[in-house]
C-alpha cells in the first residue's frame, strides 16, 4: 500500500456548496480507496448552505439545526479537514499558504502553515462588493457568512427589544431596515423580515405595531428588481413585495451610507437603523493576481472551459471565484449555486482523469435550469428553463415552493445521501411542531 507521500494530493480551498461537495465525492471514491489524499481547507468550522443566510439573518431559521461540522464530514467521507484561511500561493513549489488561526481572545491557536498539492482547486466563493461607496463598509452589514447573518439577527432583535422598553416616541428610522441591492438575496430577505418581525412582535412585544413601526426598504440601481432574471418574474415579485408594504426604490443608486440611513444619487434619503448591503459581489481580495495567475476586475480567477486557470493547468477554480466563459452568451457563467454544483460534478471526473494520467480534460458547459425566488410563507415564483421547446416556463405557488425546497434537499443529498436526508426531513417535521417558528434570541 502506498504511503501518503506517494499519493496524488488534491487540495480544495473553500468549503462552500461546490468545494464541500467536491471533497465529499472525491473522498468517497479516491480517498476511501487510498488512490489520492484529499484535503479541504476552510476558515470556519462549520458549513451552512449560502442561499439560506437570509433566513438566518431574519431569524426564520436556526443555524444550529442546519450547520454541518467539517471535521465530522471529513471523518465520515474519507478526506482531511484543515482550519485556516488561504492568503498565498507558490506555483513553483506547488504550495498554498494558510494564515495563523486566532481565537476570539487574540491568541494564536494554529500557526501559519503551508500545504503541498498536486492538484489545487480554489473554491473560496465571493464577498460583497461595496464599490467603494462612502460609509458602506462602516455602516452596513453584508450577508456573506453565517457569522454576519447571525450578527444582523442580533441587531434586529435588540432593536425590537429597545423599542419595546423605551418610554419615548420612536425616532425616524429606528425600526427601519434598508436593503441595498434587489437581487435574489435582497428580495428574499425583505420578505422574510416582513414575516419574522411580526412573529417576534407577537411574542410579548406588545408595544410594537409591525404595520406602523417596522419599515423595510429595498433599493435597486437598475430600473427593476431582480435585474438578472426574466422581466415577468421580476414584475410578479415586485407586486408581491408591494402587497407586503415593502418600499421598493428602483433606479436609485446609493451614494452614501451613514448611521442614520442611505442617500441615493437623486438626493433621496432613506432613514434606517439597519442597512444590509447586497448590491454586488467580488472574489476575495487575496486572489488578485495571486502568484501571477490571471484575474479579472472583481478578483475572479480566469479559467478555461476545463475550469483550469489560464496560466497553470494544475490549478482549477469553481463557483463564484471563477470567471468561466458562458458559451453562446456574452459574459461568464453567473454566480449561482446550480453552477457550483455542476462544476463540482465535472471536477470529480477531471481529477480522476488527471490521476489516471489522462491529458485531455472534460470541458464545462453551463446548463441554466432556471431561477426561483422564495418570498417566505407569502409566495414562491420562478422560471424553469428548457421546459417547452428550449424556452422557459413560469411557475408560482405550491409547485414553485416545492421546487425551491428541493434545491436544498439536493445539496444535502450530495453531502449525506438520500436515506439520511429522508430521515432528517421526517425528524424536522416532528420537532417543528414544538418549536417557535422564529428564532427568539
């Protein structure tokens, strides 16, 4: 039997949807049979599916019931997990550098390390792009991580408690939330907040009238919400949001964020105690021209159709941090969970081919299966691509909601298997009856 030093070493940096799925599938095949050594590196200890972060932020989902421990997943699926954040790359020695891990008290727990690789997969996702707008970094919150989502929920809960106990009239903007960016995250967060603020108020916050005191504003620079999705879907969601009394401001580009609220290019001021920035994405800053690799203006690694970086065939990139051409379209593959899933599936084949000594790698062709937007308990709308003669089919209501929920179930199945997901779902149906439907702390 070969020793670990003789095995082909695959290092995957980033445990998001694509990276964790790739590590799990490679571990179950190559790792289990000792055909390769698989290492997953991430800067957090647990994984939560990123499309759920708006629910955690609103309080409609308890993250403790949905997070996955990387160490446990690694143990069960025959790969190694290492805690840390990548900040450097040496292509000549084939090594990645990981920053020291510092605890909340400022103590160094794990020193700086390097990891050698034969194949490197960069799957570090994306972060919010504030475009250098004045005050955005200081006075708004992003929803890139579970920690940020939980931080927003604490702020929201504290704001409601403060309003409940104060003896003076509410100040302008005190219980108002401004969401900058009306993509899927911003839209879904607005709907969830409408529901959860009313749920929270029902649990003893009797001095707060959600319809009168709580205001939610959605600010979008384009002429409509959900600008990346079909107009019909955008219009349907706009109608639903306005029914919920969400203030929708289209065609308003934010120029400044302050402690008091948001100012737009037209001079409009929108008061808000809490501001969420969901207006754009970029890859992490450390990727910019890292060790000479080609990157674009938002720090994404430019890759070929094989998902190999343009200047180094030993390095692959997938997900939001990869700029992959979308064949037949202008621009690159959109940063969606379905793209990361498809790319992870391709890279399972690619890495097996590399280890087998094959020189020709399979090419990635993005398939758009459509888009779904979930407005919590109020509505779900979407469009399914290729439904009729290569076109699209508009869906709404119960069927759309079931389709939306199935996306998360598919992610869980890729990580745990079908039977585990079925048993977990049955358990949640039972336990849900004895729990509040909103997180109360």
